[in-house]
C-alpha cells in the first residue's frame, strides 16, 4: 500500500471529489498547496485541511451557497475566458485578477469563505484567549544612528518607551536575551530560545530568528537549536544566484512566468547554509521569499521585514526575533526595484549608508509589528519589544497582564529578560 501523503480526512475529501466543488479561482492556491504539502508549515497545512474537510462535509446545496458570491464574481470577471492556470498561482493569474474592476469585491468574497471555515475550525484550535503567550523582538543595532526625540514617533503611542541599562552586556542586547547569560554557576540564566523550545506547545517553525547580517545568527547556529535561523549574509550565495537568474528575464509577463517557473524547480540546496539546507520547508520559504518579496534579494533590512512578516503570516510562530542592519548606498544607474544586484552591475565600491539604514530599520520594525497585529493570535497575548541599542532604550507594546517595571527606569536588560522569560513560560 502506498504511504499516505495527506492526513486521512484530507485523503477522504479528495477521494470524494472535493476539488470539483471549488470555484475556479480557488484551484491555483489549493492545488499549489497540495503539491507543496511536504514544504508547508503546520499552520498552512491546517488552513488547507480545514477548507477541504469543511467543504467535503457539506451537501451540494450548502457548498454551492458558500461559494455563490465568488462564482458570481468569476462570471462577471470572465475568468473562464482567461489563460488561467488552475495548477499553481502565476504572475499572469495575479495580473488578470488585479486588472478586473471586480477584484476588490472578489477578494472580500474569498475572505468571507475563509472566515466561515475559520469560525467552524475555531473550537478545535482553541479560542484566542487560550492561545499561548507570544513574543516579537526587534533590534536596531548600535551602529545605526537614532534621534531620541523622533525614534518612536511613527509608533503613534501604541506602546511606551522604556530606558534600558545595558551595563555588563558584552554582546548585542537581542543576542543576550535569546541566549541568556553564559555565566557559570547560580548566576547563569537561560535565554528565550531555550524557554520557547521547551514549551509543550512548541512545534516546527514556532521560533524564528532573522538577521540582516550574521552577528546574531552566527552564535546561535553554533549551538543546537530548533529555531528557524535566517541570515541575509549567510544566504549570500542563494541571493546572488537568484538575482542573476531574475536579470535574464525580458520585461513581459510570459517570460517572467517562465523564469519564475525555472526558479521554482531549480535545486537550491547547494546555495544554502547548513541550517537552511537541512529543513525543506525553510528552504522553500526562502525560495518563495525571494520570488515574491520586493527588495528582499537586494537589501538586508527589506529581507528582515519581509521574512518576519511572511513567517507571521504562514507559520504563526510564538517567538519572532529580528535584527536590522547596515546597507550600502544605492548605486546610480541600477534598477534595485527590478532585482538587479548593484554590486554585480556597477563596479563602484559599496559604501555604507548609516542614515538610510537607520531610517529603513525604524520604519520596517514598525511594519513587522503591524504585520503581526493583522492576526488574531497576536492581538491578545503578545509582547513586542523594539530595542534601540544606540539609545539604550526600547519600545514596549504589551497587554495589561505583562508587568515589567515597578521600580524606576532604567531597567537592566537582565530584568527585561527575566520578565520575558516569565511571559514565555
């Protein structure tokens, strides 16, 4: 007997012909997810599984009613007359949908279907109130200049600034929080990575560490950890090969789809650092990131923001730690928005851009939090800490039950770490 690829209830739904009940515009997503099942994170598998099982359990009349608005809009859009791929999501598919005057109505109708599925699946997942505590840690490193009067202005008062005491902290602040103190004996303290990995609810891809450089990931990669580790610098070979392939495409959708199809199939393992090569789902996550994230192939800070946002969307992790960094000044006559690597097409030496990097980091750190706050899991039981190392200050967003400061500021990093450990355990 052949080994079952999908969960038993998904197999039964497929054997019962559930795909025939889905609207045409659902098929690219569902077929692509089924094809990539081995590379999906647990949260993504649950999403597809809930949809297929929910529809399969319905009568023909009920499923017709569920998809009535979507199908009506497909008819208005004329989808059946397009060159519409039902096996995977393509640039041409997305372009056709986005050009339609009914696109926004279609998106709302699709979301209504998934809302109905999520509502039905909620009892099995547990209510948001019973979900585990979550943590989003962000760091703007010491080498990026910051204006203390303006650094948190974009956050518009959604949290509070907290002065930090970083005395005795010889590593980066975020590294210390994640790895804990290496002091021997009774004064040693565990880090947040250990606490997150020890939770009974921990699953694959439940902890992510994302680094614009390698200063944060290198020491973590040297230890045994179940965390997903993504370093822009350690992925250098991956990025260079991708940008080279992308620059071969002509400026039309058909050729773009052909190049992207080639990049979806090429064996990327030789380009990966060990921590990425060893995990097929993470390997494919990076592939998808580079195929879809504007600037992620070129700019380290864009990579951090896009990777963190996609991890939140796809994996719903309990802990996301992201460190921004220094980028080079854009070189003249290079099309960075079209995937061109400026170091490959312009012989001028790269020059660091502290001010531009700082501005990027300040804005993109907020974007990571906004990406998290889109999802119900992160609205009720999440602590967000954004550390501005050069100012010895952090911005804290937390629910009322998270108690950090009872004494006067500044708060020593060890005290912050202890409060976050308590939150995560």
